């Protein structure tokens, strides 16, 4: 098939060849649908599919005489895969109309349609809705007879799905047997099988390791939905069982005897009952009165979308009353009582303008794809990391390629894959340079390592800049106002070569820098002065020793008490620290074995950097050892970092989220969902005063 003309601007179809455009769209959409539904291996983002689908739909509306019976617009999903036995659904599995307008007006349009259909006037009360998340997984029908799971089926084309019972039985969250009184004889629960983001990342990590170890026929997955679909439709249930899947219930299919249906007057009651019967129902389900509350829900969920542990692509609104649902009925395959209201897509297509290689603090060379700007996951993305040589090679991204870019959650944007169909000609494959693009030193990739590193060390200005920024950051010694622009200038002008040089700066030296007024120079000198009084963990972390992050720096400081003790510790001694393994121990030893690194430390001390030194840990009281704290909100006297330091000094662990393992939540003002979670799980809640008392009384 010729694809080049497919993506021409439709407005240029002035030749009048609309019919062939429609034909091309049908072919392309069929191909994409096959890749998505049958092969579980989509090659373009949903947003791209939707765009072409809508183009075909509007052409068919404008030219109904050219609508053909094989048009993908007339079908839901795809024909089931032959490997699984077909299941005819007792009640068809419908799709939902999608409100393509991602702005709040989308919710208003739906409410207006519902009110019109129900012949309500402005004087009538708002319609009551249930607002839910739109999970990005795959729809599943779970059939229970006599309370026992007898069949699980995919949606397929809506009428006939696939029997995937074996695989679905391996999903821990799906009850195999219900044990509630008054269960209907037949109960079909509908919901979404999905994969959590952390499970997805871990799975892909494992897949990459397998591929690296030479396993044949293994692949990584494009996104959690694709991984979930692949697992459910896996022919070997043993493999399916190793793919971590989850489930949320959001509706029902057949329920008989019919009298049992009478139990539910509303969709919300149905969801509550499903929850009581042991099905997972998302905590974010909510009642919304009228359009105003739908809009508020859309905004509220939109703001927390990145923090959810799983992907959603929108929210779903459903008329709550089942009687009203019946009155509203269906249009073709879509109920009039429900609508999906989307968010901006997390995957988009864009093109690769160039592939740059950046040099990090430790000399690591990272290939980065420079992209034509694209709005994805709520931000404009122009760069995406290709991680390292192997990843760049595996993805085979080349300059000029059309690629899928994904940004989900707070994670950094990623090139998911290349759309090979759209590669023009034969662009050269990316080659990792064997010398540093900044200083020209040899770049080496050590045996067993994924990364090339510049061997230039502090001779390399890129490494110097990064090392200085790392040292000056807030979590290290904190030199306020010393950002990347300034460091760049200082290093380029040659006035700062090493860390101690920073503390030797005077007003005259700073005057050579661009845009450096007296006042800002003065401020910088004051900030440098202030940074001299620091703590041992901050200083250690600031040195930028490979593998020594904040937590390790704290553990080292606590264990040894004094910097000299750390600098002279043997690998064996270092291994005795809770956070330190062989790689870290070796890296610390190597760092302090280099004379120039010891000199840097000595010079910094000579410049006046100082911190309190303590006794080795076994003498310090570890009164909160084994306890886990979570901090939330703003405290009256301490900053969060200070509270964290105090707790850690007493041996406690400070975690980011509340779980059953949390010992205490310390809540300040404006505490949010963590406090709710603590109450839900019955975790003890303290205020700052109670926490301080606990620290003091236990001394
Ligand atoms: S209700 C009659 N609720 O969206 C409505 N569907 O086109 C039947 N989906 O693939 C579906 N989250 O799996 C409903 N909270 C939710 C949903 C949801 C995701 C999916 C569903 C199907 C598609 C519907």
C-alpha cells in the first residue's frame, strides 16, 4: 500500500478524489485496528487513529453515497482471534460515545443532550450522574453462575468476544468465588483489566533483561494497555500469570433472575453492591449533580491524573438512575446515558530533528532526540532521552523519523517507537560517538556497562559545569541563585575550574560575567558565604561520588560520624553501612583514592566549609529505628526537610506514601490525601508538637 499520499493535507484533495481518500483511510484504519486488537502491537498512538477515524466519519457524513459496508466506522473492536473460543455476549458490550472536546464544554454538551432527550426545562432540577475514571485497559465480561466464575470474555466486536477465562483466573483481584447472601444465579460483572504503571515498568525492565540475555521472541511493550491486552490474550496461561494485571469493575451485563435487577435503582447502588461482593471499584467514583459538578470532576481528576498509579485517558459520566437510563436508550452501539470525556493524549506523533549527545556530571554520554515541538500529556515536549547506545539501537531512531512520543505521569518524555511506515529513504543509523562531544577526550564503554563515559574528568567542561551545579543544588550545600546559566558562564570564562574556585571568587572576577550587576554579584558572594556552614551528609552528597545519593550520604555520615573516617574507610568497613553494597563501596573508595579529589576536599575545608561532626552511629541513640513516618502538609516551625532530618537521625525511615506499614503520619496544615489515607488505614496521626515530643522523650 502507498502510504505517502495518505497523510497529505485533506484540504489539498482539490483533485476531487475524495473517494480514493476514503478508500485509503479505510485501508489504513483497518490495518491500525488489526495491529491494535489482534496483534496487540499498535504502531501509531490512539490520538492518530482517532484523527483519521474522525476524518473518515466526516467524509462519510458529507458523502453518504460513498459509505461502504466494510467501513471501520461501522464496527466496534475487531473480530476475535481464532486461537480463543468465541463467546457470544448475552448482553452486547457497547461502546461509549466520546466527547472529543477535552475542555470543560465537553461535559456541558453531554448534560445538554441528556436534558433535551428527557425533555427537561431550565426550571427542572439538575440530572444526577455518576462520574468515573476511564481506565486505559481492556474491557472484560466476567460471568458468575451460582457465585462461581465460569467465564471471562473480551469485548471483541461487541457481539462476540474471546474466551480468556484461563488467563483472567490468574488475576488476583478478580474473585473466583463469591460468598455473599442473595446473589443472583447469573451475574455478569463488567470492568477493565489494566496494568499499573509500576508493574508495567518492572515488566519492561524484565523484558529488556531477557532480550539482553539473548532470549528469542521477547519484546518490550509500548504502553500499559498494550501490555495488559497482550497478557490477557497470551496463549500460555503460565506466561499470563507472570504478567501483573489488575481489575476495576464499572458495570454489569446479564443479571438473572430479573427480579434481582430490581435490587438496584441506580448505577451507584450497583457499584456499591459490586464492591461489597468483593470486586475492586475505583475510589474516585463520585456523584455529580448537573453539568457544573461534571466539569468540576473533570478538572479535579485532570489535576491528579499524573499521580494515579495507573493510566486513564479520560473520565466517564453516566446517568445514575437506571429508570432514566432506560428512557434514554441507545443510538446504534452507544448508550445515550453515558459519555467518555477525554484528556489531552499522552502519546503523540512527531518528527526527530536531530540526535544530540549530552554529557552528564559523571561523564555519562546520553543520546537525546531533539523533536519537532509536540503537545503531549499536558506539556510541550522538544527533547526525549534515548538513554544509551543499546536503547538507541533497539529503537533504531533516525534523524527525520516519525516517532511516537509518550509522556505519562511525571516521568520524563520517551520515544516509544518509530513509525517505520513513514520513514523516508534510508537515513543513517545512529552511531554513538567514541569521543566526548564536549571536550574530545576518549569515551569508553566498560565491559558490562550500558553507558559510554567521557574520560576527561574535570578537564571536560561539561562535567565541570554539572559537578558545580550538583554541589550548589538545594539538597547539597545550597548556593542560592547559582543556576545553570551562571555556572555555564563562569566555566566558559575560565574563572571557575574546580569547586574551591567558587569560594575564591571576588567582585572583580564576577564583573567579567554578562548581566552580572553589582547587586547580584554581592548576593552571590553572600550565598556562597552562607553555604559554607553545612552538614556532613549535604557535603558528601555534593561531592558527586558515583552511586552516592542523598540517602547513602546520610547513612555514611551517621555511621562514621566524621569525614576523615569515611575518606579512610576500607571497602569492608564501608560495606557495614546499611545503605552500601559492593558497587557503592568500591565507588567511594575509588573516589577518595584519587589525590585530586582529596585535594578538593582539603581546599574546600581551607576555604571555610564546615559542618558538625558526630560520633559513629553505634553510640548515637536510634530511638525510632524500625519506624516509618510519612510527612504531609505544612508544619508550624520545621520545614519538611528539617523534620525528615530529625526523624532520620533518630533512626526512622521517612516514606513518600502511606501504606499499612506506615507507623505514623505527621500532618501539618493543608494536609491532603495522605491524611485521608492514614485515617482510612487507621494509621496513627501526629502533629509537629507530638512528633517533637516523641523525639525528645526518647533521648
Ligand atoms: S462503561 C455502556 N465505564 O471504555 C457503557 N467503560 O467504549 C459501557 N472504559 O473499552 C462501558 N473505563 O472498557 C465504562 N468507567 C468506565 C470505563 C469504561 C474504561 C472502557 C471500556 C470500553 C470503552 C467503552
